[in-house]
C-alpha cells in the first residue's frame, strides 16, 4: 500500500455522491474519519468533548480508539476498509478510479 493509494482512497470516499450506489452509514463514516485522522495527525489530543456535543464526542471517541496505531497502519486500514466496503457492493476499486453515480 502506497501513500498514493491512501490519497486516492481518501479522494474516492470524499467524492461519494449522497445519492450514489455506495452509501456510508454513520458507523462507516466514523471509521473512515478516525483512520484518516490517525493516519494524518497521529493520536488524538485535547480533552474529550462533553456528551451533549454528540457529533464532536463521537468523532473524538472514534479517533481515540485508534490511539497508538502507526500512521502507515492507519493508511493501510483506510484503504482496506474502502476495498471491503466496495466489494460488498460488487464494486472493484482501483486507485484513481472515478465515482460513478446512478443515473
């Protein structure tokens, strides 16, 4: 897995259309978020947000769950998570592939 594969996977996930063939539920979004943050910034810093800050708390908790994971491992896990998700939808992904939306 190369840095280019990771960047291509990030671009692919970010470009998924809201009404496209691949829909991410909140759990999948948090997985991608936490792996991205761990890969690009390392361990989470700062205090855990209050529970009433639901979205911020969920993101912090997801990222914190990756604490100690090496950047290279997080990048590889991000790419593998995308490949697994797409294969479950019958889609074979290659780095640099464009997102196709349903017409």
